[in-house]
């Protein structure tokens, strides 16, 4: 039998929003995983891709395996996915696992559901490269901030009343419609919210740049005078404006929740949920797709009409955006993040220092294992030889295979494992 458990060398994406040099968790993991890798101090290290995506297919680090990449290996050995996964996802790994290190904001975006993805891909294949949906989940490795989902209406109304530049962009009619909409009529609230947000996002370029400059100038003066700018979300506005001057996305902070995650906390982004990561490091898992509809905080192609049409305009507090992990009944070291989609789930595995031998259990799905901290020797009947695991190591584990970890670090281990639980 060819080895069915093997180490991977993973693709790095140097997007401009990434943290630079060894400030980046991605760079730190790379440097730990391979001492020969030279980290460039002025280069951004934004994303580590652990999977079989054609634009970043992982390389197999086992010279007994003839295939060079994970994608090729899965194509030749589709049973490694597990019977159910193989059938449900046409012989392809259904998820892409990542580490992100965010220094400056990512674009205001949302991912389409399957129906819309198919339509966008048929009409504009150059902007929407595939027909799949792209739900995703982020779990913080360091304190992590993002914008996610529409704020409760009373918060938005409060901003519309304290930020005259925002009110000017939305217009009096739409502003009053939102102010009058009552909590007893959720559809009316969503309709009013849609009108306000669409008016903002489609405002004339010159007009919104003037209003943004007025707002930034006013808040900068208030800060200089030592005034509290919380009522106009001043700190975040100045930060985003310094990153993307003159960008309409700066105004979305008045509509979207600011969500702060502590390490181990997660947020799940379903279809049509507006979001933008702002700062921090996380592991992320998503359905295997590149479909992103963008509308601000980006130099990339933006599609404001599609975005405003597709969004989920249901207001909710930021606390509701934190997705809970459940501790496993069978293994107290495992915390499971199981989102309401079939494509992926993530396990956080915290092995305490008291445990010296730990079994990474077999499951009926291929999985990818990432070591964040700790060292161990890994053995498996399905591996060609012993594997040294340390910070930054990434392993592919075929369905129904297990690994014994012989821990050698005094502080235990922290691992993340992405899989598909059908």
C-alpha cells in the first residue's frame, strides 16, 4: 500500500493586506516548519493554503509517493476521502484549510449561495471562477477583529443621527424610513436597511469622497481636542481611512458589527453575510471556492449591485456572531466547531502536558492536521516512517487512518484538524 498519511508543504499567498515578515503567524509557522525557508522581512505573508486548490495545491513531502501534489494524489486515490465524502463531493476534497495573518482590512465582501454562484459564474466567469458556494469559518489564534453582519437597528439609527455625513449619503427619506421601522416588523426593518445600505454603497463618487473627507477632518479635530469619538466610531474610521483613503467601505463601520474574537473563539460566515476581516491571525476553513462579491476597502473588481441585492439584511448583535465550540464527550482534548454546512468542520485539539501519548483518532473523512504549538513523534500504520511533528507541521490523514503522537514538549500541544462530517 502507498502511504496514506503524509506531511505537506503548503502554498503561501503574499497578498498586500498580510502581516509583514516575522510579525506574521503564517511566516512564523513557515519558518518553524522548514529551517531552510528564508522569511523576507519586508514581504507580506497573508495566507497559508492547506489543501488541494488548483491555485495553491500542497506539495507532498514523502519521496516514496510518486504524485507531487495533494490534488494529484486525491485524483489517483479518491477512496482516501472516505466513501460518503467521495460520493457527495465528486471525488474532490470539499474544503480548503488556511491560516490568515491580517494587517490591514480585507475588502467588504460576501460569498454567494450555490444558486447565485452558479448564475454569476455563468454570466461573468472572469470575476466568479466557479459555481460553488463559499461558507467559511475563522478561529482566532491571536486577538482577531472583523466586521460581520448588520448591527442591531438602534445602533445604526444612533450613528445616522450622530454622523451628519452618513445621513447626507443615505438621504433623508431612507434615514427616516429606518428610524420609523419597528422591531415588531422584521421584514420592514430589513427592507429599510436594504434601502439605506444600497443608497450608501451607490452614492456618487465625488459626493461620498467629500463627505468622507469632512467626517475624517471633523473626527481628527475632535481627537486632537481630546474629545470622545465613540459615538461616531472615530478610532476605527480613522484607521480604515488611513488604509484605504477615499474608499466607500469606510462608511460600512456604521452598518456592520465589529466582532472581537479571543484566541479559540470563532465566527461562521454563511452565504450572503457581509464581512471584512480587519486585524489579527486566525485559522480559517471554507468550502473549496473562490467566489467573492466585493464592494469596498479594496482595489479589486467591485460589484456593488450584486452585493447590495444578495446580502442578508437581518440585524443582530455582535455577540450573536461568535460561533461556539463543543467539547467532545469521547475525548476532552477535542473541541468541535461544526457549522451548519456539510462541506467542513474544524477540531481544536488541546493536549495537556500531562499526556505523553495521544491518539489522533480515525474518522470517515480525509482530514488535514496543523500543529500550532508543541512537538511530537508521530507514528501510523499508514505512514511510510515516523514523522517529526512540530510548530508549522501539516499532515494529510486519509479517511479511517489514525496517528499516535509521542509528545516530547513540556507544554502539551495545540493542533487544528479540518475534516468533513457527513
